RNA sequence: GGCCCGGUGGUCAAGCGGUUAAGACUCCGCCCUUUCACGGCGGCAACACGGGUUCGAGUCCCGUCCGGGUCACCA
C-alpha cells in the first residue's frame, strides 16, 4: 500500500498562516459545563485580543457517546454569550470540514504516514481488560517489534488492529506551556497510546493533533487534565515534522477543594445558571475572573464587558491553580449587572417575573420595576417580593410592633385611624401628595415619620419587608385599595 | 504506587528580593433612611511547615505535608 503524498501536500497548502488562530473543540454532551464555557471564553479572548480567528470544531469521535441535539446546545450557548466563531461547521471555512466524524479518512491517512515514518505501528493485541490493582507496570507490546511486512500481511488478512504511537524508550521530552512553563518528562513514563481505534476512528489525542495542525491552530487551549499527555503530542508533532503550537492549559473550575464541577454532582451548567436567574453577561464576567485576573493599573478592576475583556486579556494573568466556583460571588456580579441596566431595560427584563404574581393589569409595572432594581440580585426572586400587590396576605397584628419606629398595636391603631382620614381627603393620588400628606400628619401628631409610616406600610402590604416604602406602595395600590387595606388593618387591631 | 502540576484570609485574587501583604465576595458594626435594599464609612480574617541562599524571602533553592491531574481502543 503506497501513500498518496500529493494528498498531504494539498492539505498542507490549505493551512492559513500568519495570524493567531484558536479553536474551541467541545465534544457534544448536551450541556455546557461552567469549566467548558470558561475555556471557550479564554480561547475566544486569545483570538480576539490578537485580532485573530476563532474556530469552532466538533469532536465527536466517540461513537458510543453521541447525544441527539447536543451540538445545538453548543451553537446556542456560544451565540448567547456572543462568542462568535469565524469558522465552523455551520459557517464553513478554508479548512472544512469542522466536524471530526467527517474527517475520518484524513486521520487514517496521517496515521499511516506516521507508521511509514517509524513513529507508529499496527497493534493486533486483544483489547486490554482492566488491569489488576497495583499492576502499574506496562507490559511491552509485542506488535511494536513486528516488521512492516509482517504487519502489512496481517492487515491485508483482515485482522482487526489499532494503530499505536511508537514512543522512544530512552531520553526525555520537554514541552512548553504558556501558563506552566517548561515541563520535562522521561519518555519511559509515556505509553504507546492508541491513535486509531479498532473502529477506524481516531482517538481524541490523535485527532486533536491532526486537526490543530491542519487547521493552522496557533494556540491550543484546553483543560489541564491534558497536561500529562502533552509530551506525547509533542512527539507526534515532531514525528510529522510539524511546528508545535503554543499550549495553554487551563486549571479546572472546582466545586470545592476536592472535586471538579460536574453535572454528576449536581453542579450547575451554564443552562442551569440561566434558569436560576443569572444574566449571561454576569456569568461570563465572573467566570473570566475565575482563573484570570488583570494586572498593572487595572489589577483591582472586576467589572468587564466582553469587549473590555478582549482588550485586557493576557496569558500572563492566568492562574496555575484550580479555582473554586462561588455562587455568592456570581450572585454579586449578577446584582451589579442588574443595577447597571437602564431603568427601561430592567423593566423589560423584570416584567415577566413581576407578572407571575402581579396579574392586576391596572398596576404600574414600570414603577414596581423601579423599586425592584436595587433590591434584587436575581430576577427569579422578584415574584415573591411583589406578591402582596395583587392580594393582601394574611398577616399577624404583631407585625405592627416595631421598636425602632416606636410603633405598637395601640400606636398603630391611632396612626391608621388618622391616616385613613387624611388620605381619604387626597384629591390627586400622586406620590408627592401622599408623601406631603403623611409627613404633614406625622408632624401634626408630633411623632417621627417612621411611627406613622410603619403601620401604614404594614397595613398596605401585609408583610414586614417590602420593596419600597409606605408612600410608594400606597401610590401603586391606588387610593381605593389603599384605604380598603388600611381599614382592614384597623379592624385587625380592634 | 510512578510521573506531572499546584499551595497568599472561608472564597476569587494582587504581589515578581525591601509593601503597614492590595482589591473583591462573604460575615460583623456604624451612617443614610419610611421596612428592606442601594449607597457611604469602618472592622474580623492569609503568605501550609521545616531547612537553606541573602544584609533582607510570600517572592529564589531543597525537603516535608496537603491537594489536584494522569497512567482508556473517553474526551
């Protein structure tokens, strides 16, 4: 069997050169891990920071793990996060196809090229079963010593085989990582990993090297779990005589000191976080800082838009150690983003949540939203905060007691009786008028504002904690409903 | 177990041989105030340990301990 050298030349000729090119290469699992999302973000940032190209590649070489509709989740998430790709399965590009299962032939050809060059060999051994405990020593593979002719004969005879990388027995291999620096390992600690599986599909490790090279990837960004296989990648690149890309290994996002974030442990994916009421921008901002931090004169800065991140991002700022995901801090970022929205945008975003419990179409949603903006950290906490507008909750007369406001049930009774009278006389139900009326009443009765406002608010809302004060709540409720509720409060006190 | 990597407050982190060891989240206190928030001010809290090198070490070297990764025909 002879190799078609022209094929390799053509493939080589297609590789774009001269610009930074990065790729996000997820395998379609059906959801986006937080760690995955962060890797995608960093990969995108490296490309955008350098004015380079960001590529999406789907790694679906594991036939047994294909999940229906899983690639859609990837497209949807990237689009939502505004991590736009310049090349990919959906938009095409100069080095298509961008789905590994469609590149199957390519891997086989390159594997044979590597065999030809003496850096790989056919292996006909039975699939290794789970080794015994403590048996860490690898047995030497007899197939490694087969002559090319012997191997070819068995292949031709239809014997099933895999292709393995031929790792040198002696010496050391050193590779460089942009974050971790130079790492040297002894070759004898490396195993002859499988390159082409029995089913003809490449392993992740092999497909990655081939694709990264053929797609002209300059910065290989991936999780640090691949750090220990990096020497083998280097040997592969060297075996082909290819230039080695810049490795960027990112430390994992942890759920606690011991475990990585994982769906299995019930840790939230990007989709889950969205469902919990987190904003995409806040998630991205938080996640960016979980493993990267700005330096120099912006070292103290935490709030970054995507564009600002792209400008500020640098490999130097990346952390070597794992980072624990902290929901409290994410929540803080979410609150920050919620507050920085324009009142109009916030009202638009909040309205569906307000409507969940406020169904009365008469009530001014914009005003309710205005009260909510500084008072919620997540949109999802809105419904229970505003439920009292529609229906006055059952509440205990004990709520009228408040030490700081100098209010007791007796005082409340007095305040409410007076308030019903003066509020009943208000002609134009505006916030200003309500405010003046009530503060005027407090002054006339020789009590501090709080002593009057407390019972009014309690009677109007029926709960101890409300968004907004007495004046605002009364105004939103309208005159009739306010008076009705205040009278109800009075009854409760009798 | 071998190999590789890491270790600054509870968490994210700055620090690059000389600092009172930043900042943020959380928590606590105070101010503001019409509840709660927002905002403002203040506070608690850290260089894993032991040896070196150096006039001087969180910063450099070695060891110990702890944690993680990897040792798949999964990615």
